[in-house]
């Protein structure tokens, strides 16, 4: 659930919607904010520019790299492989989707709905702010940036969630850090590690229940709408936070 069932038609899009499109056979999704007139503001990174991200993931998780890379600029937004930059950019919907399907990220879901999703990156317990506030944040960050891209600490989903909610994780030294995708991978690793320590003395069914419980718990406590250490931050403070980190 969640991987395929949040699909939306372009005609249903409204300014301020948080949208995403799956990349690399549903391994990773790229997120952005639809701002109207067929345009999307999103946070990207070029190949080899993922700050703090292991080189082994370069190319595999480069969410901004379209499936039909070209050196010819898009006639509508000018996006192409040669001019794409590291940071917050504006692209037309076609370039954002890169040939993929269009999905709508859900806000204000209940815990049962959240845990029913097989993986993160499709919904959150947090509520969305009004459209005008969402667009204000997106356009402000388009001009002023959202810090350095980091696959696990400050990625495209973190950017979109911040635009929708104004919430940032403040317990760690990073801008963002509350994405469901990163939490999913972290929860999976923690679950596998936990199970490996109990493999010898546990039954198969006991391990299965323990694994599911651990996975769900880790995902839930990492959600921006549930976790501790989350603060409402005005967009004007983002550049200051970035400078403080550097």
C-alpha cells in the first residue's frame, strides 16, 4: 500500500500539493511542491554532489536525474543534464516526473493508515498548512536555498514536508531530517540487526512478529508528525541555520 495507491491525475493537481514520482523501479521517490501553471519547485542534487552520501549510492539514488537524461534544454523550463544545479530549482511537471507516474503525498493521516503503508515516503501524521503558506515557503527557498543536499539527512522529501508544514527536526545538527524514505531504510536496517541478534534462540514466528513490530515502531517514531524535537521554523531562519552548520 502507498507505493501505488496514491496515484493522481494531473487535472486534479492544486497549487501547494506535495507530489512525488518513483525512481529506479520504486527504490526511491523524488518529491516536490506543485506551484501551479504546470511547474514544480523541488530540491535536487547532481551526480557526484550528494554531500555526506556514500559514493556507492551515486546514480542509484540521484533522485533529480531523469530517466531520459538529455543535453537539450526543455523548451518550457530549460531543465537538462548540463544545467541542472545542486539545490532548490523550478521545473515543469514533465521534467520533474522524468517519465514516471504522478503521486500525491498525504497529510494528517491516522496512525493505522500510516502503519498500513508498506514503506515510508507516502504520507505523514502531520497536518498541512494552508496553500498560501506552503507556496510562500517554496518560493522563498527557491530564491534562498535549503542547505546542502544529503540523501539521509536533508533530501527532497524533507524539503517538501517543510514547505507543507514549516516543521524541522531540531534535535540533530541538520536542516530537515524527517523524511519517511530515510526512516524506512533506517528502520529496515535496525530490524535486520535486531533479528540477527535473536536468530539462534527465537522461533520463526516470534522473529516475524518482532521484526514487524520493530519496523513499524521505528517508522512511527521517526515521522515528523509524531516524533519529538520538532519545531516550527519560519523560512527566513533557514539561511541562518545553514550558515550555523557551516
